C-alpha cells in the first residue's frame, strides 16, 4: 500500500509578515489595552503591525507617545504627534488607522438624528461617534496652553480622532472595534493629562 506524502511549500512573503513588525500591545506607545489590541487584530486580520513615525519640530523622526500627545495638545496640526498603524509588510502607503489628539474649546451637541444613518454614537466621554472614515471622541479634560502664543488657548475638552478607510478593514464589528481602540488610547491620554476621573472613559465600550 503506497503512502502519499504531501509536500508543503512555504510562502516567503507570508512568513516574513509573520516574523516582522510588532504586536498590537506595542503600537501607539503601548496605549492599547487587551480589548483594544484584539479589536486591532479584528480590523486588520493579522496580529503583526508596523508603525510609522512622525517628525518633531526639527524634522527628526519621532515615535508616538502618550506623553508627547499631551504635551502638544495646544499646538498646530503638523506639530501634534500621530500614531500611524499599518499591517506588517503592507507597502501600499495607506495606514490601517491614524490617531491624533488636540485641545478643544467645545464639543458637538448630541442629536437623536444622524444624517442618513451614516454615523453611530457610543455612550463614551462627552460625545463619541463612528462614521465611514473614522471615529471622533470628545472628553472633559481641562488643559492649559504652554504660552499665550499657543495655537490653541486654555480649554476644557480634548478631541481624539481616528482616521481609517472602511474598505481596508475586516470583521463584523468594525464600528465598535474602532471606538474600542480610540477609547483605550484616550484613557491613557486622560491619565497622563490628570483628568481621568472626569473624562468618563469606561474600561469597556458599551454597545451603541
């Protein structure tokens, strides 16, 4: 009786993607908790990621950190650190998601009606919504500008923004997964800024 032995050939690109990059727990300065890490894996369909660095005021590479995010809340857009996350080995140039924070003078007034039902709100912070191209989260967090010449003056709120292209994402809980990620990083920012007790950012994101 002859035995048929199937030979296995490995895909070099697949193997490289498995060994390169970093884990979800280490992206965005390690600001993703276990739930957010799982949400990132759900959206990406992989457990390995690459993270692009931004540039500081002198043009030098700067990795995202919660400390830098808080330090630059009142600066203009180009000076605020961003967390760009890519799937490991992805050379498309399009990040899976991008996260930024800024000081805010106000936040949107909640409404029972969303245009064409295109946005989903979550009971997180003062105002949280997810749309086709990302998510916004506003939370109470008084911060002071570093100088009178700051781009944004003293404020009572912080705005967290997550940009993503829905066509790049996977899974059947895309909206909630994006909010889980944004809420997790926001919790770390609130802790660093000293406003965690008033930010109203839960450890777990309730259903919409």
